[in-house]
């Protein structure tokens, strides 16, 4: 996790020993309270997920882009550098 100048997180990285980091994105609204209800996510590498605020400063944007691109380019199982709205992974029928 990285915090902004006010001590509020602007990015959370899910890279866990259990290799289930990206599966945590299936939990609806998991980071709403920390990153805001419109947070976005990326799965640059099979064992890594990144969640981040939508309203990033230019410096924060560069930091997040560096994390996503670095994991995608140097990971052992690259997936995609694409970014998604977090709700793209939630089934609206599960309520």
C-alpha cells in the first residue's frame, strides 16, 4: 500500500504468498472505504492485483503505471497492463 501526502492510501497491491491476490478483486466494494467507490484495478501478473484510486495526481499516476507495467513486463506469468473498473469483476446477480 502507498499513501498520499495526507496519509490516505491511493494504491493497494495484492501480492500474497498464497498467490490468490487477484481473486480478492471478486469481493464487491472491498476497497470502497479506502480508495473510493469508483476505484480501478489491474491484473498485470497472474499472482498480482493492483487497486487504485481513480483521482490520482500526476506523480501518483506515474507510480501506479510503473507498478502495473513493471509487474506485467517482469512477472513470471504476465497477464495484461489494462485497467478496469473494479465492478467489472462483480456479478450483479449475487447481491
